[in-house]
C-alpha cells in the first residue's frame, strides 16, 4: 500500500516519517521551498527544522502525483481541504483525514466535506494527542483511527502502526472528529488562563468544564461518550491545553497577555485551527441550543467584541449549577 501525505507542514511531515518506515511515501506540499528542502537535505527546514527525515520520503508539489498512491493522509488546513480534494486526481484511494476542524462556510465536520468532494472514496479519521516533533522523533504516541466499519480500517492500521505509534480502531467517525475540532477552541481558552497568570487550578477547572461542552456538542452530533473520553477527545484536550507546543494554546497565551488577535494571527506561518473553528462552533451550538459558554468567550475575544477581563468576569459570574449540567 503506497501512501501519499497531502500537506507538507509539521504534522504532515511527521506522518510521512512514520509511513516511510513501511515503504516509499509521497509528500505533497503547496510550498516549493518545502519540497526543495526535503529533496536536498532530508529535512523540512520551514516547518520541522532539526529533524532528519527518511530517504524514503519523496517530496512533490504536483497533486497529479497522488494518483500513484493507494492511501491518502489528508493533513491540509481544515478550511482548504475541500479545495485541495477538488483539485486532486479522482479519489480512487482511501482517504484518512488527519486535520482537525469544522468547515467554516458549511458547518460540516471534515468527513462530511470529504464525502461531498470525493463521493466514491472510503473516508476515515485519524486523531489523538499528537505533537508533530515528538512523532517525527519516534517518541511513543497513541491515536484513534475511526471508520464506519472497523474491518475497513484494519489494513490502514497495519500499514501505519508501529510499536511507538499505536493505533486504536473505532467505528465512531463523528466522535473522533468532534474531539479534535472542539479541543482546539478550548486550548485557546487555556492559553488565555496561562497568559493571564490565573494559575493551575483555573486551567484544570477550564479543562473539565470545557470537556463538558465538548461532550454536549458531541452527543448532539451522534458521538459516543466513550469516544469523547478517549484519545481523540479528552486525551487530545489534555495535551493541547497544557503546552505552548500547541499553536492554539500559544495563541490564547498571547491573548491573555494583552496582544490583539489580529497581530497574533498575522505572525503565524502555521494555522491555529481553533481561531477558525470558534465562530462556526458557536453558531452551530446556538442554533441547536447547546450551552457552550467557553467557546462563546473564545469567539468574542478573537473577534475583538470583548476584552479578556470582560470575558473572565462573565464566566465567573455565571449562576452556580449541579456539575452534571
């Protein structure tokens, strides 16, 4: 099974490093300098500097080359995935979605977007607590691979899994996606707590109450509670809410320190997906009557409708209620 990785950022490069252990792996990048760097030095100096890459990774900037591959790992930014799929060769390969987010204009989870763009393709989701530099370095990692039928996912697991890259199967595709999308927004909130110096107690409380919001939204999307409490939900939430290696957490930390969102976003070559997910997630929650105050607070801060102190006062003055709510 020949693997093509669609997206030459840090996470795409790390996944190509994993896949290359099982054979030649194609890595498509939109940026010519990424392909040139990997071809010349076996290093992605732009997005994953300092990590020696396998000689089995073959870089390209031509989407037509994907036609050679039996399996595509899609690692494009969530808001660009539809356009990339529509520009790619016909989808004869299985698609494994490795990005996290909700399409802003449609409000669709990414597996639904992929099925619209490639109606004949088999679609799966790979998600979990993963920092790209650790995966590329071969440090232990565990993820969820979700497909409508777990038997269809088994050959993909067999091709990608390694002792240090453990893959657990699930048939809860929506659950695996919801966790990855919502945690990005909550990570921004946790970064604000860090940037504002509110302490570890506050961060732990925010993670717990944020997980409650994730669960409410996920259940409304047909997700199962055990998926949301697993690697792709709670596991990913804990990781991204605890380290500046998370782009979303770093963005929130800057907000907490008083820097404008526009300035923080302009500085970023890589994408903090939570900034794009927050407004659409809030819209969907309000349309469906799902209580997500932390998500709403993040959206207000990013849009400049409220300052950090105003948002904190609003959250802290909410009525007391039973924890189960």
